[in-house]
C-alpha cells in the first residue's frame, strides 16, 4: 500500500518513511503542500500523513482541497501542538485522525492500520480470483486454502492485480504503484518479481498462466481463471 508523507522537516519525513517501509508500506515524500497536491492529482495513495505547518500550502488548507475534490483518501494530520481547537478545525476540514508529535511508533502504525481498515480494506475484506484469495486484514494469500508465503513486494504486486482485475499494468505503472521515487529499481526487477510470484502460485497449484503477459503492453490476471481458478 502506498502512503504519502507530507512533511517539511526532512529528518522527520525520513524517520516516518523508514517506519512505514518497515511495515511493508510504500512511502512517498512531499516537502510542501503544493508539491503534495501535484502528487495526489497524479498518483493513487491509500493514506496521507499530513503535517499541519507546511510551506506554500498548509495542511488544513490541503485537507480541505482534497475533500472539495471528492477524494476520500484517509488522512491523518500531524502537528507539534496539542491544541483542542486546532484538532477540531482539522477534523472539520475532513481529516480522519490527528496525532501530536513526537509520537510513539507503535501507536502511529496501529492508527494507520485502523484507518486503512476503515477505508479500502473494510469495503473489500477478502480479494478473490477463482480459488486464489488475499486477506488484507491478515496479510495472507491462499490458493484452495493452502497458504502461500510471499515476499512483501510479491504480496503488494498480487494485491495490485487483485484490486484491478480488468487492468493491464506495464512495468512503468507497476514501478509507480509499488516503489517510491527514491528507491525505484529497473524494469528488470519488476520482471524478476513477476517471475517469483508466478513460481510460488504455480507451486501452490495455481494455473501456470494465472498472471498473463500481454506482449508489448504488460501484465494482468488471466480472465480465464476468474471463474474456474
């Protein structure tokens, strides 16, 4: 899952990004409100961690702008001030949660999980494609109820396909969804992850072409196996 960290303090932004990466999320960083808005218009994010005090466009204004454009991305506002009035203003602007810095790492990650459950994960508790199932609440993948052990990137790759069963993803699109700008690998790395995921699905008994190559375009879930598995 991809999370946008909007924080002008580069040290804090880096620390939060490391915490998120350790939890197998894909963090992206914007250092001011205007840059964040440009990112939000282009990319799909599962959650936004938004500092209130930002250059160019403050966090409260950006939060209102996001909601006025009918975007329902979960938003957690971060601030250095423990002010009840500011908290009320933030929630009225459309924020889903609010944390005061410095924050506890365990509490931050627990609140992120809670927001994600209330968002996309709540509406899609289990993703299914034939006999293939992905349970986002437990981070588990099974085929005919047999557990499949995946790396974090293989899991994220399969989740991307299962949430977009009718789409074809090029290597470039996969890189944009699953990696941040700073650590994006080459397209060859994407093909390596696809190969590894295919091998593990095949070992579990799934058809060899569950993930289909559309030559010259990219990859998708093979529609033949949606009903039959």
